[in-house]
C-alpha cells in the first residue's frame, strides 16, 4: 500500500514476496523472495555484523518461567563478574540503558541492533526470552544461541497457534536450530521434553524434580 511513498522518499531497493504490480518503477530495484520474514532476519544479522556470533546468547522458551529465569541468570552472571544484557518481557536492558519492552521478543532489526549495542559495550552474555510468536515469525532465525532453556508447555497462546501441537512445534524450532556445540537445557518433567531431546543436535542437559533420570534434580523441597 505504501511502496510508492517509500520510493518517493528515497527507498531504492524493495524486497517483497509479491512485486508484480510494482515492478514498473524505474527508481527502485525490486527483488522477489519466497519469504520476507526470513530475508529480513538475514539482512538484519548481516547489516549489524552478526553480533550473536561474538557474544554468548542464552535463549529461554516455554509457557511459564521465562522472565523469572532471565532475572536469575542475569544476577548469577553479574555475581560471577560478567557484564550481561537482557532482552525480555519487562525490559531490554544493559549497562545503564533501560528500554521498556513492547514485545517479549522484539523484531529481527531490534534484536540485532540490541545485540550489536551490547557487543560494543563489551558485554560477554545476552539473555533473551524467546516467545513462540517470535519463533514462528522467524524473528530469531539468524541469532546464534550458545544455549537454550525449555521450561514447560501448557495450553496457552491458542488464540495465535491453531492447536497445542503447533504451539510445541514453534517452541521446538529454537532447539532444532542449535549448533552441535551449543547446549540444550530441558525440563525433563515436562511431557514434551523427550521430543525436544530427539530433535536437537545440541548437547543436552536435563533438570527436574519428579523425573529421577534428570541430570540435575531438586530434592528435599520445603
């Protein structure tokens, strides 16, 4: 709807998945792609120099507990002497900057810009809450996660996802895209844990309370 306005204001490259009706303009180059979201994630990562390859990014996903874990990790890393940034539901924050969060996980341009700013401040770690919406919409497609944490999966966000299986598959993308050298930290008490472990190429560390086979267990709970 606003392509010609953008061109008249100086846009010279238009990337679209349906450009036939605009391809007559001589002021801009038109590039047709299959998936604009995927391309935007890649362009954003390239534009900012792929900062997630130079800072350790920890992703947290699951229905419950993402924000709590992000604060715990932030505090643990700070106590260990590391500078850390957080991208989460409450805010995006690092050093003396505090940006109120609009979305749990922002868009790809904002993500790569934030990671780049963190890298410039010489931060070693970035903790990110990763929503199912962001995974489905490929916002974090070109973020290199050093580790990913799965908390649990319950019947929520079904206003967006058509069913629980679709919701799970969105979450699973985070673990499917991990590198072999990365670490997948999975709540073994959740019924979807075994499926996540099957699909991830990463090293797996499990935790839990009920499941006795978990690598890390809490006992003698008050």
